C-alpha cells in the first residue's frame, strides 16, 4: 500500500478518535490462497452526515473492496454496533464470520470501528447530577458537567469530569459540539433551568437528550418549546420523564435508572428482564408413588 495513503488513513483514524466522524477500517490479516489481498493493506470507509459513503485505500481486489464497504456500512447502520469483527471474504464477494464456514483461499479481514468515547453531558451539579456522573464514568463515558453555580460544578466535587462548565447556559452549552456519541442529561435544580438548557441542546444531533421531572412538569416544558416553534420530531425525541422505571427513589437509584436507559439506547437493548431469555427446564417426571 502506498505510504501516503496509509498516512492519510492513520490521520482519519486519529480524527475519529478525537471526536470527528467515525470510520470503519478493513485490514487484511491473511491474503488468501492464491493471494487475493496483501496482508496489512487497509481500506477505510467513512459515512458523512447525509449518509454518503467514501473510501480511502484498497485491499487490492475490487470485489472484496466492495464487500468490505458493504460490511462497513452495516457497522454504521446496525445497533448494537460491533467494534471489531473478523470476516472471511472470497473472490466472489461472499463473506462469513467463522473460519469453519470459510472456503479454502478466502481472505481473512478484520473490520474495526474507530470512534471517540461516548460523551455524557450532565446539566446540574446537585445530588442526582453527581450520581449520574459517577455511574457514567464507571460505564466508560467521558464526562462534562455544567452548572451556573461554581460551588456545584467544580473539580473538587466532580473529580471524574473531563470538562467543567460554569457561567451562562447559552455560553456554556450553546457552543458544545453535539453528535450521535453525545448523551445529554438535564437534572438541574429547577424547572426553569432545565427548560433553558433544553432549548440549547434539543434538535442539535445528540444521540440522547433526557430531562428529569414529573409528567406534568415535563409536559409543560415541552409545550412551551412547541409553542416557540421547535420541531415536533426534535421534541418527540426528548426522553422525559427520564430513565427506566425501576422504582428509583434515591439520587443513586435515579442515576442508575437514567444510565440504564442511555446504555439501552446506545447498545440497542430492549429493557426487558434477562430472565425472559433463559432456556426452559425439562422437568423430570415425578416418581410414582
């Protein structure tokens, strides 16, 4: 593979890891026999905001290139996303996931997703916000915390946070980059603060926006924004009241409920109890008396 192209692929991977558009890279592990592709060659696949696909590099075989592009496109569109997968490709474009299913001479290619760590933006530095940040860090999110009161959003109170934001909401939140990997939780001290923050984040492309509050309170907020002209689709996407119903009462339980909903949406879960998936038991017949 041309050194310049390889360098460009590395640059695109680094950009994705820093928060740019996510990319999928196919890398030849074994080229097949006779050699279909060259071990180490790479093909980068990227999807823009409109859904258009672009590529960089080649695996040296047109049909396999196209098959890898199709596999990469599936990574972009299917949930839960698979971060790393090894596939076996034939010269006819056929692909399988298991070596036992591969044919003699198939090329072994690793399909790998590169994206920045998911980012959790917690609006509100109170008890619930603190619990959300703590659990969010535990499950792997980069954490950003906003509260207009510095005594509630500071490095001492939120040592796990990558970013601390204070000041006016429009300055702190209005300039944040929001994308599919960004999850926003509004748990501030009051109805007005959450409504102001929601105006600044709704409809801007975040993967999740959730707002705490009772059904009556959250309905009032959404009604206000609807009357101001916010799009129905954007408001319908707001997760409010926030979280999954687990009977949560304490700040920690509420935070657990919220993170459970976020992980469910991020990973493509259903929210049903896992016990519904367990295998049935073949009970032996009762012994005769």
